[in-house]
């Protein structure tokens, strides 16, 4: 006996790192929680998903994620599953190619098939978002582009995210509970005269980390807290500090700097880490979006591509945020300093002048980041776009 299909099937292959499944898992949760859609998530690498959500098993071919209604079922996408009937709405994340057996059963069952693309703020996205690609068997695949630009697929955002952020920022007791549960030492409040700086360092290996630490050390009267999640940038920290033994859970003091090496947090807790910080160094695409919602200045270490196309993508993001047609955006000085620091971090060299110019404009960038987060929240939310478009397609199909 076949069980009826859920509303949505999301297919995801983990190419490398956490971004592909990070986006897919977040989307599955938002569809279920905010849109009451039942979801089946197909993923080829349960180990990576279980890092983001430790409640999940790496041993089960099929499992239901606890405590969410309607349900999210996780399927280990390891071979043909001919007994599983396609859902009415299907998301192929990042062009991962649906299984042939599934594809053969879609006709007459699937109403909308979306190809979820990688994030980009480049202007060509405006012409490509929403395009249909008719397939040889008359199936229709529609392209969806997440972006900071208006009139695109927008960005993923949980309905209560910004409210939760406000509560967390203003509720010291909640922060203390969270800190204890997840073993993240909180920054100690500083006297108003000595303004502290708290920074998240989430990135790939980066030779600019050594000069960054040296420059932070020169802020002698300013206590600096660095949170560095275990992962690829930790190798650079070990080299920069000549401490090959550093592991998650360690805390190191160097002059005015306190460095905490953090264990990898469940994805649902990652946002809170960003909310604690004055400045977030992030990487890839999911942490970028979370840094935008944190409403704090960010430096983006973009995933590098072999053809160097990532530089245009980085600049497009900075342009899409730094210039705002409603209030003119950042001052030219802040826009320039922000671009320089982003380029420097991605080039893995950090000149003192670039850092000092960036620090000088940090108050303006902080205010602007808060404004940007509110502005982006007025634009399309990605899951919302998918649900609305899917239902429109359903209506067309049944009329
Ligand atoms: O892991 P990434 O480098 O992923 C990248 C990008 O998505 C890139 O575009 C893609 O081409 C490549 O993978 C294959 O960075 P990203 O996208 O920021 O994903 C990191 C995820 O890890 C994000 O969902 C947040 C999560 N995370 C936690 O859940 N806990 C943690 O402690 C940390 C540090 C991150």
C-alpha cells in the first residue's frame, strides 16, 4: 500500500560544506512551521544534516523529524525508491537532478516543479527568476533565484525570526540560559567608557586572520571577544596564534582579545550567535542570509569559484545593500570602506589602512545594517513565494 504523498518533496545533494543542506533544511522547516505544509526531504548525506540537527539519526533510511506538525520526513537518498509517489510540489535544490524513477512518476501527480538556484544579487537574476524551462516530456521546471534584489525569490526568513531576535537581545535571562545550554560564554558587559567589540569569525581557511588579530590587538583599551566556530578557519587560527592544539571549548587570552573556539551549534542556535555579535564574518550563502537578518555589519567570505565569477557576485551583493533608492544608502566613505574590507578578507590580505577605515565607519555600518534588515523584511520571503506560486499553479491546473 502506498501512503499519500506529502505536499512537498525537496531534493538535496551535499556537494561540499553545509550550504546546500543548510538552505534545504531551513526551507523544509519554514514550509512546515510557517505554512503548515508537510514535507519530505531527500538528502544523500545524513551525516552533514545531523551536524545541523543533532536530533536526526544518521542510520535510518527514513525518519520523521520530531515535534513539528505537519511532519517533515527525511529520506536518505541513496538509491532508487520506486515505491514513493511524487509530491504535488517538488523542489530540486541547486540543480541536483531528480532520480529517474521518481521523475518517471511525476506526470499527472506533480503540479509545480521548482529548481532552487544559488543566491545572487547580480542584475541578470531579475530576468531569470521565475523563468520556465519546458522539458522534453512536457513537464515544466521553474527557476527560483534567492536574492536581496526586489522582484526575485527573496530570502528565507522564519515568520517569528525578527521578533525572536528582539527578545533575545533584550532579555538577559534568556541569553544566560542559552549560553549555559550551548556552552557559549557571553561577552561581559563593559563600562560605557570602554566600548567592547564582539566578533563572529565563521569562514574558510584565511591568511588574513593573522593580520586581523594583530590589528585587533592594537585596540588596547577595547576588550575584543572573538567567537570562532570549529571548522575550516580554525586551521588558520592555529597557525596565526602558533597554537596547533586549539580545539572546540578552548578559550585563549591575548592582550585585549579573548578568543573562544566554539563547538558547531545546531542550526537553530546559529542565529543567536550572530545576534550576540557587533560584527559577523560569515561565509557561503546560508550564513550570509542569517547575518543580514541579524541586523549587524557583516564581512562575507564568498564561496570561491574556479572562473573567478564570485568577485562579481560579491560586488553585486555590496551594491544591492549599500545603495538604497529610498534613502540613498551608505555614505561614500562607508560604502568604500565596507567594499575594501570585504575584498581584503576574500583576497586573504588585510592592510592596516583598510581595517582602520572600516573601524571608523563601523557606527554608520551598524545603524545601516539594522535598517537593511527591516527593509529586506518588507520584500518577498522565499518560502512564501514558493507556496503562493505553487497554489497558483494548482488553481490553473484544476480550472
Ligand atoms: O558551509 P558553507 O560554506 O556552504 C557553501 C555555500 O552554500 C556555497 O554557496 C555552496 O556552493 C557550497 O557550500 C557548496 O556556508 P553556508 O552556506 O553559510 O552554510 C553554513 C551552514 O552551517 C549554515 O546553515 C549555518 C550552519 N552552521 C550551524 O548550523 N552551526 C554552526 O555552529 C555554524 C558555524 C554554522
